[in-house]
């Protein structure tokens, strides 16, 4: 009986020791790992945990007006990307022609020089320019004005005479356009100016 009691006592004691040991180890592990570092702010004397939430994207559908405006802008941007290299080339050519004309003595030699350059330009630009749409042509005239400081009517009049300029102006009228289009980079053409600057940055054009 005594032996049986001792056996039970030691069994209970071992169980208590085992449970106590496991719990103390568990608490020891918790004490090591239960500290989490976090940011905090002090607000009205209280320390409050601070967290940065991830970005949350919101999406909305364009209404019809926004879709129309977006389509217009895309059309304009595409036209500028197509025509700006021609307008820039036109500006370079005009400056070069004017520079050479100043060195020629008389009108006859100046006319011959202009004809020579005209043939050269036709050979270079006829095919690509005839493939432009009417809308792209209008944008090109705006950009030529930007690059040269003169509208297309003034340029034609200067090099080909007033009669030729009036003829081309009449043709442009039938296409709902005008060779006398101004260029106002801070007014009605501000959007064109922004896109042109984008093109210049993208392709590394310099003034």
C-alpha cells in the first residue's frame, strides 16, 4: 500500500515538474518573440501606433465628353509626331535659303537658286507629304509657322510671288484650311506647344 502510494506520488510529481518545465519554456519563448517593433506618433500626449497603408487605385469610366476630348488629343498628338520632323526640316531649309540669298547679287541669280532648291525639296518631300491627311496638313502649317516665324502664305509669297501664294490660299480654303494660320503657343495653340516640347525631349531635338 505504501509502495503504491509512493508510486502515485512520484508519478504526480513528475507530471507537475513536466508541466511546469514546459510552461516555463513556453513563457521564455514568448518573452523572446513577443516584441514587435513598429512606428508610432505622439498625438495629444498619447503614443499611437502609426502605419503606412499600401496605395489604393481608383478607376472610373470616361464619360462621353471625356472620351471625345481624349480622342481629339490623341489625334493631335499623332499628327504632331508625324509632321514635326518635316516642319523642323522646313525651318532649317528656310534659314539656309535666306542665308544664301543674301550673298547673291541680283534677282535673276536669286530666282535660279530658289528653283534649284525647289527641285531638291520636291524630290525629298513630295512622296511623304502627299501621304498626309488634310488634318495633318493643317497641323504641319501650324508647325512651319512655329519653326520659321512666318505663315505658309508669307513664305510662298516671298519665294514664289503673290499670285502663287493667292492660288495656294484658294486651294487651302476649299480644304477648310488656310495658309495664313497663326501660331499662338500661349493661347489657342498651347496644347500643340506642349506636345511639340514632348517630341523634342523624346528625340533630343535642340533649338
